[in-house]
């Protein structure tokens, strides 16, 4: 805030070379005092604001409760457009439904390596329905994919103790040639059951910009695949089954890149931007976490290209910190003090000016 020092100098320029007596001396002295007071106040305010600032950090996982949910919009426009660009048969795409919802459905004890852990059961439901469109209404590919997953998440550390995923897909090809339309349909179902011999390492707390860490995990995956096909009005063929069991291990590297406001359909959140990369893979994800360590936005990349974005649409977190959550230092009083004292100084200068006139 600028003090009208120029006006003060102009108003007193006539008295600079002549003695100031009586009331004029008093007024001039009072005015100089108020200017010095104002400058002192501003210096105090600057030093008061500095120590009051604290970098945004996440200090803990906000405890979940049964019934909590997180609903996301899913955007994969970049990937869909890439499919269109690389195809000779399709000129556009149509999004029908793209959504994801995670719900805490209850709790259960899970054994990992002979140790029992109290876990939340997280149910994840994802729906992807979209169509690649050709030159006519009879030329298209229709994708209908649904994922239902269950994750058992340790309550204290939020590590995954086991998971069960079921993915169903119904893909329909339709094409026309010389006035005749033919269709081909493939239906598939994949069930994966994952048990851990070593869970991923817990996240370090607090999380703040610049933090890096790595996490290792080892697990066994039992996979059951089945698929069948049909063409035109013919019935489906018999299911073709495939079974597989694999033991796998992986290391994921994490880094907190930055902090800032993240805007999603559910609102604007102050959040940390976290990058996670699985060693040896060309895929990575960027996740934005708010003060509750709740994922606000998730970006998925393949070979450096953005292929999907999940943005928080609505949620229910019964133990959320909210606006009054956390234990950050309260700087509101400092802010009010700065404004009040500044206004007081300016008002005082105005009073002195009126007295002089």
C-alpha cells in the first residue's frame, strides 16, 4: 500500500527554507511521526507474514469409515483420438459412459505372511463405454468394459493386503460393404486374485514437496480368462478358458513434484502432485492428493503421452479434516492485524491533513 509521500512533500515545500513556528511545527512534526509509524508498521507486518507461512504438507492418512466413497469422471479423449488418427476405417469417436467409483464396504482380517491385519474392504467399480465411428452409421466398433475390484487395505498403513479383480468386456464390430452389414462380437471375462507375500512399504509421513521414496512388493497372481465369439445372428461359441499363476515382484518409485490448487468437478483443493513410476516400465501416473491424502485427480501416461484422466466428481469422507482440519499455524490474526494497522496509519495521516487545513 503506497503512502502519498509526494503530496506530503508538495504540501510542505513552502516551509522547507523558512522557519516553522507554532502550530505549523507541531503539525509537521506529527506528520513526520505518522509517516515513520506507518513505515514501521509495514516492516513489522512483513516480518510477521514471513514466519507464519508453512509449506503445504500431508501429515497423516485420514481414517476411513464404512460408507465413504469417491466418485470420478474418466477422460480418455487423447487415447481415443490417437486410435482414430491411427485407423484408416474410423473418423471419430463417441463417449457413452466413463466413470469410476470407490466405496468402503466394510472391514475384514487378512493374513499376510502369518500376520493378521485389520483391513478396509474397498470396492472399485469402473465403466467404460465408447464407440469408434466410421464413414456410415453401420461402420463402428462399440466397446463396453466393466471392472469390479475389491482391495483389502490395511487400516493403519493403507497397504494393499490382497485384491480380487473381475473385468468383463463386450466388443462389437459392425461394417457395411456393398449395402450389406455384418457384425462380429467378442465377449471376455478376466478374474485376477492377488495375494501378497510382501506388501508394499508404507508411505512416509509427512509428505511434502521434494520427498522421494521407493516401495517393493512381492505377490502371487492367479488369473482365469475366458472368452467367446459370434458373428451376425449366429449363437455364441463355447467359452474358451485359460488359467495362469505367476509370482511377481515390483518396485515403484515416488516423488512429490509440487504443490498448488487443483480444480476438479468436486471443487478446488490444495494438493500435492505426486509421480509414481514402476521400475522397468514406460508408464507412470501423476496423482494429486489433498490434505486428507485423498486422490483428487489421477493422470495416466504411456511413453510420455497422456492417455487418461480421473477427476474427483463427488465424495463422502466422514472423518475429513475440511476447512478446519489439520494443525497448520493460524495466520488469520496476522492478516487482520496487517490490514487494521495499515488502515489506522492511513486514517491518521488523513486526520493530520485535515487539522493542517
